[in-house]
């Protein structure tokens, strides 16, 4: 499912033929009687070899005066060449400059010295020309396609819910306000309320892949203000482990299929996609707290604690992915839609899916009964009157249900081994970045 490869990928099989390629001029080097122009397209870099006495002299002049990263089109004959990177070279018969680049480049594309992430993101169009950066987005596209396919195979219906809302669902502090024709409105932090309403609508299994917005003031390597949320909601489930089983199956299937596809296309990132042992370990929150020596602390894990739990979990279970289960109610007090166990109201049916200490998803069983839901809302300090249309869905027959939200950017960050989540998005948004 990777994007179609351009012509030069197959050049190796086309020795003796006449072809036309186009791309960015990576480098031009003249060495006495010969000169080399490296032309990079979506499939890689092709060596164009000019020879004094054979190649039209004007071509040398044009290339000499042309800045790196200009776009050229070259027609010529493919010859085998042991010395060139792809085993072939192109002997040009025609050269056309399609777009000349300015000098100097604000960011080098083939520079050996790595640039600062901020500089790279400021000049992202040039940064994305680097094959290693491009590979991240090929992985991302593949993973996304495979995740979607895994949902569809399990009978999920893909839906799209509004991103302009009258109220939030994940706590007021991270809401972005919008002026909606003079009325206050918010950007969606999550499709939470709508995906539950769709279970009330009888759709039974829904998923959504869409942007979510959070006014995260914290400047960390795992938070951004616009991320892609993969949300699922499933009707007629009461056991949180059934929900975990679905999530684990979808993630593991998508990782397996992506590894196959990326291996076939020669992606440098294919090796980073692990064969996942299943089932993923289930670690009760209380066990993790015991490991940390802070039993019953009544608060969520800090980033440092998450990392420590991740190291221990990988050591003990040998799996990079694992669930933290049975979150205490006190930790999920604001998560009003989370079901509290009937036999133990101090514990919810909520879990996180983590990858080596990085939270990738969270979800669980929901409260589907109106009265306890109202009580949860009030306990969270929220006014039920503001949730009228959400609550209506619970008044006229709501199946028991559950689901999860998974951050695609974090999954890509984890699987591509990126130090910073910003690198998993083409044009990331954070507290300080609104362009490009
Ligand atoms: P939660 O708030 O845990 O749950 O978010 C779900 C997942 O979304 C990702 N995520 C983020 N990724 C990048 N930057 C951020 N600022 C950010 N915030 C969240 C994480 C996280 O695990 N409604 C519930 C889900 C549910 O219960 O179905 C929710 O949104 O990967």
C-alpha cells in the first residue's frame, strides 16, 4: 500500500533503455573529463554521468550554474555501472531545469551534521526531502492503512464526528476556545461523547481516525496540541478484557502487516517493527504502584514513573507493549464516563496501553446507566445541564459499551524510534509552533 514508486527505482532493470527521470539536484561534481549530477526522486537518487566530448557542452554549463535542490528533468540512456550507488547510471541526452532553487538553502538536505529539530521543522519542506524523514511518513501511511483494514475486518464502521463543540470531555484546562459566530465553542479534544452516542444509535462498532486538539501548555517530547486520535467504541461489552483483546489484536495485526509491506518496499524502518508476543501482558495499576514503592498514592503515574514501569515490564514480560489495568477511581475522577466496578467502586474498568513507558492508548468500559453517570458528572464538578444531548442518548436505551482512544502520533513515534513526537507529524503544532 505504499505510494507508487517512481521510474528510477526500476532503473536497475532497464539497462540499455532510454528513460526520463525528474527530481531534485542533490549534488553536482565535475572531475576533469567527467561530471556527476545526483538526481533524487521519490524512489532514491540516480547518478547522471556527463562525459566531455560526448555530452553536449551546454549541459555542463547549466548544471555548473544551478543551485542544489533545483528541480531538473533528464532524458538519457541507462547503463550498468558497478561504481554508482544503484548499479546503473544515466547518460543524458537532454536536460531541462524545471525550477531553480535559491541560495543559500536554509536547511541542507544531504548535510552530514544533523540540524536542530526546530530548524528542521521551520524548513520542513526541505527536511521532508531527506529519505530518512520521508521513511517515517511511509511507515505512518502504511500503519494507518493497516489499522483501518484491521478495524474493518472486525466489523467496525468508520465514522466522522464534529470537531467544533459546545463542551469538552477531557477536562477544561486543555480546551481550545473558538469564537463561533459570537457564541463560545471549543475544538474537540476527543470524539468521546459522540462515539458513545453512536452506540446509543445502535451502530454497535464504530471507529474514527481524526484530529484531536488539546491546549497542552507543557513542552514535552510526547505532547503536541494537534494529534491524530484513533478512537473505537464497541457495544454490548461488559468485560474490559474483551475491549483490550480487540485493541491488542488490531495493533498487533497492523504492526505485522506493516512490517511485511515495509520489508518488501525496502524501508529502513521495517526492522524496528517488532513481532509482538500476544497476549500483551496485563499489569494491574496496583502492581505498578507496588514496583514504584508508592502503593495507593491516589494519583496517576508521572512521566518518570511511567518510564520506570516500562523498563520493569519489558524486563519481566519481554513485551514492549503492555496494559496497565484497573485504574483506581480516584485517578480517573475527571473521567466521568468511566465505569466504576459494581463490586468495587474504588476501581474503574479503565486501562492504558503503553509501549516501553510511553502511553499509546487509554480506554475501558463506560458507565451506560444514566443515574450513576449523572453522579459521576456531579462528582467531577461538571453540570449535567451542559451535557443535554449526550445524556439524551442514555435516556432511551443505551447498550453497555466500551472503547479506547489511541494516539497515532505516539504509536509512530514508538515504532519509528523517534525521540520527539513532533517528528511523527508532517507539520506539528505545539505551544510555540503554529507554522509552517
Ligand atoms: P486520553 O486523554 O488518554 O483518552 O487520550 C488518548 C490517547 O491520545 C493520545 N494523546 C496525545 N498525543 C499527543 N499529544 C497529546 N497532547 C495527547 N493527548 C492524548 C495518547 C493517549 O493515550 N476519550 C479518551 C479515550 C477513551 O476513553 O476512549 C481519551 O481521550 O496516546
